[in-house]
C-alpha cells in the first residue's frame, strides 16, 4: 500500500526512527509531565509533529482542532475520548520543559547522521552557521530583540551540516542582535556537543565552520583558533591587516574557473582595544593581534547579480526556483572581490573558496523551514513555547529531509508527498479499526 511505488523509503519507515520507548523514557527523566493531566510530553510531541506537517499556517486553534481529530488520535494510538481547548494548549506551551524536545532532537540527529555514507561524511564535515529572524508585533511579544519599530525579533542561530540541522540557539535578548555575539555562541555550543561525543571525536576534529560576514570580531576569530576550532569566514573587504608572507608558489594556477586567485597570505589582523579617557569617554585604540591567520582573496571574472562563490548545485531545487531570500550574496557590479579569513592551512586556496560555496546550503534550508514548516510564524509568544516549537520544527524538517534524500526528491515535493502518505496511513488505520481491509481501497 503506497501512493508512490518508486520510493525507497515510506513515511511509516521514517516515523519508526522515533522509538516510543524514548518518548516514554524522557517523560520520566525530564520535567515534561509535571502537573500535566492530559497534555503529557508524548502527546504534545505527536500533536506538534502532525500539526506542523498538516497545517499551512500553524496556530493554537489548529492545534486544538488537530488534537480533537479522530484521525490524529488513531495514527498515534491515543485515547479517542480525550479533548483539549486552545487555552490549555497555550498554557502548556508556556510551561512545558523544552529539554524534552531538545533531547529528542539530539537523538534523531545522531541516529540519522549515522546513516551517512563515508563519502557524505567527508563532504559534510563542513558546518554552515548562520541566523534567521522571525518578527512579531511588539505589543504581543514581551521578550524579543527590539528593532525600534512596531515589531520585535526572535533570532534562531543554527548549525547545518549540509543534510540536517545539527543544533539551534534561540535568542530574544538585545545583545544578540549582533551576529558577533549570536554566531560564536552557536558555534561554541555545537563544538561542545561534538567533543562530548567521544566515539566520533576523530571525525569531528576535522569539522570546519563556514560563517558569513555577520561575524567580524577579530577577538572571536582569535578565540576560535585558541580553542582549536577550524573556520572559513567571509571577511569584509578592505580590513586592515599586515602580511607576514605570501603563500603563493611560483607557477601556481590562479584560475579557479569562475574566479581568479588574487592573494593567499599569512597575515596579522587588527582589533580595537577600548580605552577610557579622563573624561570617562571610551575610544578604541588599534592593536595588532599576533595570532597568524590565512587570508585568501578571489575575484570573480564576470559581473553577475549573484556571485558564483555562493552558488551550489543545491540551488537547483524547487525551493530556489520560487524566490530565494535575498542576502548579502547579491552584489553590485563594483563588488567583485571575496575575502576569506581562515585558520585552515592544509587546504589549497581553491579548496578554501570552494568550501565557502557550501555555506549557501543553510540559506536554502532557512527558506524551506520558513516556507514549508511555518517557522516564520510564532505559535507561542513565550520564550519557552518558542523553543519547543523550533525544536519540533527541526525534528519535522529532519524527517522530511531523510525522506527527501532517500527518495531523491526536491524540498517541496518531499513535503507534499510526506503529508499525502501520512494521510493515506491515517485512512488505512481508520479502515482497519472499522473492520475493513485497506487493501480493498488502496490497490497495489
């Protein structure tokens, strides 16, 4: 029984990656079920999982209707007599323990990443790091990043390995309006998680973090090196630096196809050191950072709207064909150079530039979760509920991405077919519960 006979992996097989024993175990090891009468952690997990998939615009009202829908209860084997109201769901989202959902997210990521082939492991040792924003009316959202308008912002800073989201940090404090504060925290949390996994430590040591121009702090770049964190960061042009010596070799091929190598050097960067004068005012004194870095500068050959440094084959998916979000990768004709600062010396300059190309994957992923999984809309206005929803959205994203990868589909097609198969599964269960044979309905 399947709508799509050519698929290698079905929705029911994907859902089996979430063991019910894990959900029950976490209910006892976390505080998720404290004071819960009906909406236990496992039920909330299934409710959010199904609702994110099956609703074009998720809301507390749609959660209420979904919970009271007999088909939803049938597929997850829940008590048909139980009902909830929107107010109960709102209260539950505001108080439920997000750690329950984070642990499920971590488990599923670890389980799915184990399925990577060796070639994929070598390809996806690149960790893309970036942030995306969601806005809500200031009068509704008590805690958020103030953008001096009628709205406040929630920032999600994520790590994405090229196939799956590896981690997310949710920021609502004003200090995190700067990527120089948000992105390092996301990186440090991910590095800590990787290094705690001693069984894969050898592989994780090779992870290179790809970061766009939002992060420019020389102090942070130095701290990455001090912590033995490898990175390739797009540096803003014309940053002051001191060349130690050139890494170019005589006779080296400088033609990268769509770009030309202009510089590959060992350099010192400069930073501003805050100095308070007698009047109590702070000014910044320029100071050279003695830690050496590698600066790679490439120049594009042609003047295009979007640099090929950011383009990858992933842009050929149906998500990008609609209307990819505009980012700073769209350049004017005057901006032809791309500066990369890195602490990786065992790659060629071309490999450094090619690695950075893969950063675009996370932009595609942001587009997917906003367009297809309701992430651009806040279901709960409490930070607690916001954290729960983003973890659940990423869990759903991982299920769909696994289904997409296994069946060689595009983003939109994978989401659409996943939902269709889920509905078919519900229908089959309902037919069986009514004493019928679903094979009489779904001809094979």
